[in-house]
C-alpha cells in the first residue's frame, strides 16, 4: 500500500449542485490509469483533490506516499500536472517558461527538452499567444515532461486536438513509460485515447466511481450477443448479462461477465445466437454508465 | 528549496511587469519636469499627473498580477509547482507590493529631492507630500488585498472605487488641518504631531490590510 503512486480512500467533496462521493482509487507505480467520465462526472474535481488544489471534505489522499493536501509541496516536486484549463503566460515566450521551470526543478533535462521541442515542432523563442491550441498543449506537456516527474497527472490533455497532435502526445506519453518507475493518471472523455495507452481503466459518473479494473479484463469480459428469439420464446435472465433489448424477434444482450455458458443458455432456451461481438471501450463505458444510472435510480426510488 | 521557489515566483512576476513600472517612473519624472516649467498651471497639471500615474499603477498591478492569474487560467500552472497556498500568497503579496513600492518610493524620493532642491517650494510641504503619497499606497494595498482574497474582478473594481474616492477626501482633510496647513509653508521640514499621527495611521492600515490578506488566504480550502 505504501508504494502506491496514488491512493484515494473514501474521498468526498460536497458542492451545492455536485457531490463527489466515496472515491476509492489506487494506481500502482509503473501503470497508466485512464479516468473516463462524461462532462461533469467529477474527473477534474478528483484530480484537483489529489493535487492538493482543493481540499476533500472527507477521506484520505496519498500521492507518492505523501498525505494530501498537507504534504502537497513535497509531493509536487515529483508530479507533473497539466490540465485542459491550464494556460501559460501568453505574453512570454516558451523559452522564458522553460528557463522558469528549469530554475525550479533541479532534475530538468535540457537535452530532453530540446528533443521535445523538435518532436513537437515548437520554437522556443515564440510567444505563447502566437501558438495554436495544439501547440500550447504541447508546450505545456514539454514543460511537464522535461522535468522528469515520477507521476504525471493529466486532466483532459488531448481535448480539442487534431488527430495528428493527439497521436504525437499519446506517443510521447507511452515513451515516458519506458521508465518503469513512472506512473500516469490520465483523464478524458475520449475513450479512444484512453484505450490506446492505459493499463487500467476507471469509470466515473455523477461523482461516483462506477467501475475500475485492468483494461484487458474489460475487453475480455464484455460482449454483445445478437439473438433471434422465435415468437413465444422468453429470453432467460442470466447472471453476467446486464441488459437485453428486444425488438420483435431480434434481441441484443450485453454481458459484462461473458463465458461460453451464456451463449449455451440462450441456445437452450430456444433462441438462436447470431453473433457474439467484442465491444469497444466506448461501448463498454456507455453501457456501464447507463447501468449505473438505472441502478442508482432504482435505489433512489 | 521552497524559499528559493518563492523568490523565483517574485522575480518572474517582476520580469513580466517591468514595463508598466518603468513607464510609471518615467511618467512621474516627466510630471516633475512639467512642474519645473514654473507657474500655477504647470504646477497643477504636473502634480495631478504625478499622482495620477501612481493611482493608475495602483489600479493596474493587482488586476494584472493577481486577478489575471485566475482570469487567464495561469493559476493552475503556478499551483502545479511545489508551493503551498501560504507560500503562493506570500510570493504574490511581496511581488505585487514590491512592484508598486519601487516606483512609489522612487517617485516619492524624487519629489522630496525636487522640493528640497527648489527654494520656491517650502520644505514644510515634504511631510504632506509623503502623507498624500502614502494614502495612494494605502489604496493600492486595499485593492491588492481584495484582489488576492476575492479573486474577483468585480470586488477589485469596488475596492478601486473606494480607494479612488477616498483620495480626494483624505487630501482635503489633510490640508484642512490648521497646523498641517501652517507648517506646509515653513521653509524647514516640520514633523508635527498631526502629520505623524496621519502617517502612523496610514502605516497601521497598510499592516492591517496585508495581515488580514495573509490570514484570509491561508484559510482557503479550495484554490483552483
């Protein structure tokens, strides 16, 4: 437990119109966790709490072994943080920002900074106000990456970027993980980005963590079954099947614990299994959010 | 490490705002040059220009160095650095007050030397000039303190309105005092009880505003 890069235990924060409720999150070192949630789900609030920028009302937060927010100064020496709403000083040059960060972090790597300048196609002497949105994001990431942090916390870093810029940034983040001691927490509502680089996935919706597990486990366990059910045949409710939507003779069953037994059980009930399809992370995410909201409404009702 | 980071933030703020400060000093020197021309009109224009420059800087700096951090979304960038809210507040107070103190002190010293070097202006007016300029410093501290604590442009503008309205009233009360008015015409500097009380009061208000700013900032739980 002591070695976890990030540990949130029972964390809560109450606002007038939003509540972050009992957040449990663990990120081991050397892993990339994707935090996926719709807009307003609580991704940024969670990240701000773990950065010590806002204080939780309850629960314990530890980042790189430091209690947050009390020990945020010590923790932030080893954290590289970038968020979608973070801006640099627009009247100053990128070179000024590089000198500024370099004067703070002794571990700043000038050779790597120059390499990133080239890879990202940035010019150090250019003022920030002259950069495009994509270039600004890359400039921010350069400042974060060249200080060689043990933990990267990125809040929607790829939002609003074109596919090429997104690809460049994701490639660089993957390269960072060549150093096994490093960890990344990466929030996004773009499941494609998260799917591409993450080891672990956490879904968050309406202030609650609704699921968290290994990415491969998600992709292995979730399946969509297209069924043909002749008139008079009632499809059985099976464990591991979270929803069945039927239109006439055709039905679609979604399973979050798929095994060959499920297809067999439908066949035995008189239905015909037309196809068994893998689901994308986006489809899993949407199904999981819908299921969570339905369950939440039932509990509330 | 942390102390040097606070210093780094202060120096970065100073580097980013050096031009308004240089411009204010140049403007004040030009205003003193206008007074040098002689005559009542250049004196009135020069003195007004001199104080207007300081008042404008007192309004610009808190907006540019404090409010813009949130408005232009550079605050998350700063707060991602290994610094606490208290250290950030200390850095901002020192950098913002320092940015104003430099031109303020330069121009007050220039004005005092100017008066001392010209026989047509009695040296007795020096304490009054210092008291008048200190009122602008009080106003600046109020604007900067409100900007830091509220992080709201509206609240800062309200503080500006209060400060700027108080200058005329404060100056009127100052020169209306019979003892101060009489000593203003004295060829020698006179530090009478009245003027020392005014300066002591101004200094106490500055300490109170800055102390309160620091205290309220350190109690904040949510920062970005």
